[in-house]
C-alpha cells in the first residue's frame, strides 16, 4: 500500500513568528514557502506560502514534546487540512500520521500525536475557518 509523501525537501521547510503591531502573536507562525504533499491516493495538496498556523494541532505536542522537531512539517500540513477540509476528518488525520512517518518521527511519538488529534481534534475541526494567508512583508516578522 502506498503512503503519502512530501514533494518539498525537509530542509526547505521554514516558518517565522507572526508579528502584528510590533508584538509576537503567541502560538502563531507563518509558513515560509509552499509545502507540497502527495496523498496516498495521489492527490496533490499545497500548503501555501504565508499560511498562518500553530504547528501544534493539539495540546499534547506542547505538553509532552518540544515544539521543535521532525513533526513540525506534518503539523503545518495537518493544520492546513483542518482549515481546508479536502476530505473527512479521519482522512486528514491519516495524512498527518503518514506525513510524520515520511519525516521519520518515532513510532511512539507518531502514535501519541495521532491519538491526540483523534481524541481532541473534533472542536478544531468543527471550528476551523478559512486559511489565513498573509504576504511575506518584512514588518510582520522578527
């Protein structure tokens, strides 16, 4: 069975803190450069440059793990999938799991983070809004 894969290189993944009015917006970052994901069904998904997200789709990532790590690109993809809803919630969560596997996140951490979005993700899914994409204007970033 084929699993999804990123078409963009991990070393090209980057983000900046979101700064509005000279202040850092807590728990919000801006993706720098497109992230391209090919789902296991062959669907091409592009997380747009300038997408504002939190890179930690649920509480457990901040409690049990460092905010930095191999899971971050998958976090950005998952946030995008919840905002754009290209499939069911279950499908989006499966893409998250596959993205973490693609980026060599440890099996235990993958399992725990996937379970976290399955258990705690429903309110985020239900309350998701249109994706916020901003221009990469220098005054917005530190």
